[in-house]
C-alpha cells in the first residue's frame, strides 16, 4: 500500500461505523488522486477483522456480473470470498466498492446488501453524479455521502511530522494575538503548502525528494489524468478547456468566469451540462454570485454568474505555468520566498476558496456598481447564524479596504464580523479584522 497520510475524514468514517452499525453504506467521493482508496483501505485494515476491496477500474466482468442478480446473496458472498481469497465475518467485515461509478449495478445493489445486514459497505467514486454513471439505476437512499478534499493545511503539516503548528495558531487566533517574529516563518510554511498542494502523491514526492521539479512532474501527471477524464466525458475538448483556463480567467480583472470568451459560441443547454460535469468532477470549486447577501444565500444565488477555482492550489500553480514544459525550480523558489513579481492575488484567492470549502463553507461572492466603469467586490461571504461575514482578499499588504467598508455600510444590519485576509500579521483596523492567510481555516 502507498504511504497512508493521516486524514480528518477518518474520524467521520469511524463515527459512521459506530453509530450506523450497518444500517447505511458510506460513499466517499472526491477528485481522482485525492486519496480516497488509500484512506478507506487504511480504515478497513484498522477497524475490521477482514475486508474485500473490489476495484471496479480493473474488476473482471465475472465480478461485475455478480451484482446483476441479487436473488441469492449467499452465492454472491461465497463467490467474492473465493475470488479475493478473504474470509468475511458477519458484522466484523467490510466490502469496499472502489471507483463504484464504473459498475452502476453494484451501486444500485447497495440498497439490498445493506438490508441483508451481514457486512458494512464503503463506496468510493469520482464523477459520481455524471449522467452516464447513473442513468439506468436507482440511487440507493441507504447511502450516506461525504467528500474527501485535498489535504488541508493541518493535514499537510501532519504529513511533514508537525502536530504543533495548527493548535498553536488556533490559540493565537482565539486570543487575537499577533505572531510577531514567528509570522514570517509561518507564512513561508504556508507558501510551501500553496506550492506543493494537498494531493497525497505530490506531498509524498516533496517529502521523499525535497525537489520542486519532482513535485511538479507528479502534479502535471495528475492534471493529464484529469484531461483524459474530461476527454472521455466530452470528446469535443470543451470541458478540458474550461478547466485549463481557470488561472487565466481568475487573473483577469473581470469579476467572474466568462465561459463564452473561453469556448466561443456554445449552446446554452450544452454549456450548463459542461459546467455541471466540471463541478461534479470535484476537481474544481464554484463560487456563485449572491444576488441578495443574506443568510439563505443558496436561495438567491445567480447560477449564470460564478467564479471557478481549482480544488487544489498546488495543481492551480502548475496550471498557471502550464505553457512551460515544467515549472522550473526557480519559479517555485521565488514563490516560496515571496519574490515573484507578478501580482499573485488570484493564487491567494484560490487557496482561500480551498480552505473555506475544506472547513465546510459554501462559496458565494457579491459585486455591485461603484460608478459607471467600476465595481465593488466582496470576494467571499460566509453565513453565520442570522448574520453574514464579508471577506476581502489582498495578496500583499493593505492600505484600504474600500469594498469591505462600502459593503458593511450598505448591509450594516446584517454584518457579524468583517475580515480582510492578507499576507501580514494579525491586527485590527477599526471594525475590520485583518487576518494572515494561514488563519482562514479558523473562520
């Protein structure tokens, strides 16, 4: 088995196992290469007496056909034990359906297998809701779903053998204390995370080689894998183009992703299907424009105005320099030491989108006209109880936060806290909380 990193989702799986006791199956979804199979196999090894892992990417037709007829479950279980050479024990074993989207009949069978009650079931899948993977089946209501995202900053520090940093940062955050001399070191740690990213293979390559070129090769291979997936879903190449253009769309001053400028003329229904497939692939994060910044932002989101971020900022950095055959170590070193001249605001916006999502937030933003030619923009809006928290992102220092001030004046009765997230140390500017970017995870 590959190196198994400590992941926070493990405790959710444990909670499910102990509370459900076989009454539901657990589906772990997420992008390809995010670590789903490694996590669930590690869980099965530690928490059960035996397990069978059926990888539907490579399972034989004989194995797949077992799920076409569920009349004789004894026969199915006997066959699986024989094929995989594993003895299953009632209520002490788990069967894993890995990449279950490749065998829709197995996913549909979950309803009856769970009802049978002998074993636990964990499914993993990517592109799980794509039409072709679900069109002929009934989705089982006995299925709980969780998403595995790329490793967050804390999981990344754990991988490097550091268990102390994040709890210490949390203490500073809660006591509203600046880090003073330690801030520069923490920013460097954080930029390292931005560059390597949270894909387990990239993290492993960094730990083993300490060489950014090696890490970059791993990330390029993951992006190529995504390109292949997109090509299979949409041979016209438009889905792949939407993904590859994320950095250039974010780096423009426009306050949303403009699919028509990327794809040219495309039928609106086709575009909606492409965007839905891109979102379902879990390789991206969509932030929607909220037309009425209020607690129920999902109810007033404008699905025609959105931004698209990469689900992993490490991959985003590689995408941004995709035109070079590999992202030279010198670019990485300059980024790491905060010496790269181009305005990297959009990289920081991507990492904040990633961190807010990992912490369980849905992404919304808000823009409105300042005058005939300019707009105000709030980068992110968080809903907290009956109030909202607006967030403005700056990639360097700050002098002003005009959008934030104007927004808080316009919606004064709805504001709980206001945040400016930037690369300097924690402080307060009148009503505004200025937070170093690495503290985003505590919001």
